[in-house]
């Protein structure tokens, strides 16, 4: 009998498996795993950013913008990363997204 793979449990396992699911295009399941990772480390910038990207791809613009705002608050360099990240393509034309990723340097 084949063994079922172990379910991800640690923060790192949840985050890594969420990234695998995201890369496969299973955004809903990726979101689920990123949310579980954030239950362990609620302010982790990497997990917040991944969550925002998966939510954007899944079509949940409001949730994606909220998570991206939190990621940028945790690590302002996320702003520049999001500006060029194809995962945020569905949000590009949104005024709130443009304001979030706008350069803070005058």
C-alpha cells in the first residue's frame, strides 16, 4: 500500500506547500495553506506577500490588497517587488493597488 504524504504542519512546510500549489495554479488551496502558516506567524512578511499574490490570482482583490498592505507594512521593500510581480496583474488597474506600490521617494 502506498503511503499518503504527510500533511504540512510547520510554518515552513505550510508556506512551501502553499508555494507549490500556487505554482500549479491551485490558488484556492494555496490561500488555505498560507492562511494556516499565518496562524503560526501572523506578521510574517513572506507569508503575507504570498497570500496576497495567491488571492490576487484567485480573483479576491479586496483580500489581496489587504494582505499586500500588511506585507508592505512589515517590509517596505515588498512594494517594489509587487510593482513588477506578474501575480498582481489582475490588480494593476486598481487605484488602491497603484497607491500601495507607488514609490515613496518624491
